């Protein structure tokens, strides 16, 4: 009888996982290990303890599994609801997200908001962020973004594409106010209106773009050479300059003449893109512009 109750509880919890919208696209769950499970006769599980290892799975075959480990996991079941609204993980928490590995003493996952909050010495490591530490880390499982307070990062890599040389490439002395430029790019992305900044960020690989948007501005400035390499990799592209995105920007005569041409050689296209960048962000450009 006890095994039947446990089986029913596990089945109900899996169904609850499938019903959630705040689980970042994960539809079901496998329980690999749990020293003890406590629950009610109504099929709800209140706690897993004694060392817990579960894996969240998606119906999308291209979406990686999400392994989760913790000393214990407790569930919050609102009265009258068939699924938990929140889980709390405590003790040696580790979540191996496809884009980052996060460990902490505690994690609180609110399914209603999709936010997964880590506290107690949280540490994040990914392909581009090595050993990021903070007082509090928040992952938005729906949007695929994160934020950190009290942050320190031994190594932050914003370079995802390299960048060629040439007279039109952006160099450190080209930007007089790097912090202003970074903040302008972040603001452009958040705004609804089309703009050069929003268009440029849309061309950056999504993982690199999220690193830029979610990293504190001072850290991006400290790694400005990496950001410039990323921007330089975009300058030769045919889709860098977009007349609609630059509609509110006054281009100089040279840029207008190049934009009016039906075909451009690569050198001309790169030069047009650099002139367009200078015009869009003139307030932040320096003597090397």
C-alpha cells in the first residue's frame, strides 16, 4: 500500500511539472535518488531529503536535461491547486543548466514567476563566465537571463566572434565613454522602438548578447577589448547598416553616398558600417573615431 501511495505521488508530481509554465520549458521529471520522501495521502510530496538527485526533462529533443542535486527539496502546495507553486532546495545545491553550472547553499524556485534564486555563496561557471560569485543570483528560467548582486568575476569573456583588422575597425581609443556606450546599448535593447543599438545587438549571438546585457557595466568596461572584437566582427556584414534602424540618425555625406550605391565592395561596406556606427553613437566616440 505504501508503495502504491508513493507511486501515485510521483505520478502526480510529474503531471504537475508538465502543467507548469515557470519551469523554463521542462515538461517532466525523473527522481534518480532520494533518501526519504514524505507526502500526503492526496498524492502531494512535501519533502525529499537525505541527498536528492532529480532530472528535469523537456519534450523538445533539442533541449538538454536539467540535472538538480540538493541535500533536501521541499514543496509548497497552495490549497486547492494540483501542482506546487514553489520548491526550495537546501544543502549543497547544484543545478547543471545547459548554459551554466550553478552551485549554492540554497535555491528558491518560484514557478509562478519562473525565477530561480540562489543564495548562500552562489557560484556560476559557464563557457564565458568562470567562477562568478555573488551574494544573490537570480535566473529567469522563462527568458533565459540572469542577474547577480555583490558580484565578482575572475574571468568574463565577451568575445564570441573575433574580428579583423583594418582602418575601420574599432580600437580602444575610438571610444571616449565606454560606459556610456554600453549603457546606451542596454537601453536600446530594452526600448520598443527600432534603433541602431537594438539592431546591432540583434546581430550578436544570443549567448554573448545576454552576457553583455546582464553583466554589470563596469565589468563590461574592464573587458572592453573583448567587446570591441565582437563589434568589429559585425562591421563587415551586409546586414549591419539598416536604413530603418538608422531612420532617426543623421548620416554624413560620405555615408549617404555609400548607402545609395546598389552594390558595395567589402571594404566599402565595412567603411559604411563604421561611419553609421560613428553617427549613431557620436556622443561616446573619441579622438580615434
